[in-house]
C-alpha cells in the first residue's frame, strides 16, 4: 500500500468506478496541474540546495544536507574506485549538466526570470570546466576531484553528447551574451574538431587504462543520433559547410546488424541492441533527435526525426506508471560511503578490465544500498520516460499520458531522495506547458 498524491486521487476514483472513459472535470484537471507545479518547484529547490556543487556541476547523490565525499586526485589517477569513476557522486557531471540545461532553458523560455538565466549560465560554466580538465584534446570529464581539476580517467559518448546538447540548447534559447556565445561556440568547434580527428572515438586521459572509451561512430540508438546531432549543431552554429557535408554523408551511411542508415536508426526510435532493465540513457539520444527535428529544413529528414520521436514516446510511456510502486513509508537502506566499494578494486589495464571492476562493485552496491535501485527504478525511470513522451512532436501522446505524468511529478517527496536523477521533472513540466504553443515550440 502506498500514499497517493491528492491531486490525482480524482483520476483514480474515476477509474475504480469504471468511468475512466469520462474526461475529468476542468476543476480536477486544474487541481492536478497545481499540485504537480508546486511539487516541481520543490524539486527545483532541492536540486539547487543539495546537488549543484561549487563548480556548477550537478552531482549524482548526496545526503539530505547536501554533503558528499568527493574523490581525491590520487584516487582518480589510480583509477579508483574504477577508471570510469562509476558509483561516485561525480560520475555524470557532463551528462547531467547538459541534460538539466534543457529544463532550465525551458523554464526561462516560459517565465523569463533573471534568476533562471543565472542558473543556466552556472551550468554552462560547469560544462566549460569539464572541457578544460584532462590532458587530451576532445576529452570531456565527468567531474573533478578535491583539487578542482582532476577528472576520472575515462569519459564516454553519453557524457560528451549531452555536453554538446546542453551548450546548443543554451545558445538556441537566446540566453547567451554575444561574447559568451562566441566563447562557447569556439570551445564546441575545438572539441568537435578533435573528435573528428579520432574518427569519433572518445579520448581518455593519459592515466587511463585505454586510449579511447567507446565511439559516436556506432550504428545504434546510442551512436547514430548523437553523431548526427553534433554535426548538425556545428553547422547550425558556425555556418561552416564542412559540418553540413559530414552530416549529409553520415546520415546516409549504413552499418550495423541489421544494416540501416543513421537516418533510419533515428526514424526507428529508441531501440537497444540488448534488453535493458532501465532505459533512462535513451533520453540522451532522444533529446538529440528532438534538436535535429528542430534544426532540419529538409522535409524527408525532418519527417524521419519526427517518426523516431513519436515511436520513442510510445515505447517509453509504459514505464511512467512505475511511480505508483514507490511507497515513501518503505524506503530502503542507503549507502553514502562509496569508498567501501574500493575493497573490490584492482588495477585495470584495459577498458574491459575497468568495466569488470565496475561490474563487480555494482553487484556489491546493490546489496549494500538497496535504496539505489529503489530510487533509480521508481523515480528516475518514470520521470525520464515521461520526458521522452514530452519531447514527442505528436502532442496527443503527451495529452494521452498527462494524468500519469502529473501524478509522477506530484508523488515524490524530493527532500527524502538521495539521488539527483529526479531533475527531469522540470523539463517534463515546462515542455507540457509549452505543448501547443507555436511561439515556444520554435525555441524548445
């Protein structure tokens, strides 16, 4: 048994009475909207109270006072707890900052408040910091150690792609001053040129167990949309024909099994090569397809992106209802001290060895901290899947699932949560507000 948000009880009463086919009254709809909006604001306050660090980087987890143990430079240089920096509070800085900028930019577009411009700029500064650490051109760090400059030794394409997306979204929303805009674009060009020179493999640091950590060149959902977005965004921002030529060629290049073009992979929507318990990382490609849809002028290519966004939304919608399973009275134990995982550490000399160490540690983490899976499965997954639905050009999809989405946003007691991955509540909320608003849709 679990507590239900008051604002959605009316919907559930309709369903239990066998009257679910009847639309809720305007008063009940407004009550649900007000409840979700108020709780979204609590989520926003909680993110900025506890999870944005002194460098302007969104961390993974903290205690209820915002305290967390930051890894030292020696730990990162020794690839502890693992070379990927997984299971630490600084695991996903580039990904989370880039993705959270979507919500902050949507918030600013909807309200035009100077405080939101300041917060967006702070997140951008965090992203620029993460592009300045490390010792390899094109490297984007996940976070920084206690010295403020040493990152985990290995990044990834799902860190670097949101780095580009967040900066592009910030620029495309009209938030940047002219000088700031030039600085950001110059850094994006620098990183993109470096990645082009590596054939889209992601460089690591000099103290990593491997020279590269995955690639944008793969013909999968976790590769094709991200590469196409970077190329299209660079042409969109610079006007340099080189990027458009690379984009057109990459879109039509085919590979993988079954063999598909990158454009077809985007059109097919969120599909993974292997079944996943949680599909939250699919958002990283979905926002890129959304940006491609916004930028693209060619009708056929734009239609392909629209098809993929709508297909992804239909696939994601089923998992929004997971929020019903979280009972705030039955929260599980939580492990704050990630250093306990170091007892399963060993030296790593290849990327696979780094993955093996991380996997062994995860097995122990699941046992020591059952709260982790509880929050990630029943908070992160519903909100991230709701985000995918809210990104769909077919607004009837969001309308169809609006009560479940509002119920999810309204249900959580964010001050009780240890993981920051509820931050998409803002992106979801403000995209729902902008649905059907032609002026807003041109900028979102």
